[in-house]
């Protein structure tokens, strides 16, 4: 009932159904993009490109590159971790 009121009249504190769907879509797209970026960061690290630089250029979280959703964590040396 509260969701129907928010959809019909708007609300300052509750998202409308359309906004909830858009937020879910954006979160799904973000997870997909992250899944594509983290393997790239790891590949570039294997080619001796600093992880910190790659993460900064790609605007991705540095901490997630060692434990991210792109696969199981791998050991990272102090020189390549962020």
C-alpha cells in the first residue's frame, strides 16, 4: 500500500517503483563492468603495469582487485598491490 502511494503521489523518503527498477539496473550494470575491469587490472599487473595506476585510470577500487568478484583472490606482492 505504501509503495502504491509513493508511486502515485511521490515521496521524499521512499523510492518509486520506477526508481527502484532503475537503481537495480544500475547496480547490475556496475557489477558487470567491474567483472570486466578486474581481470584487465590483473593482466596489466602481470605485464608490470602498477595496479595503483591502472585502478586510478579505470576509476575502479584498488582493494577489490585482490578480492573482487572477478575470481578467486590471488597473492599480490607489495609492489603490485594498492
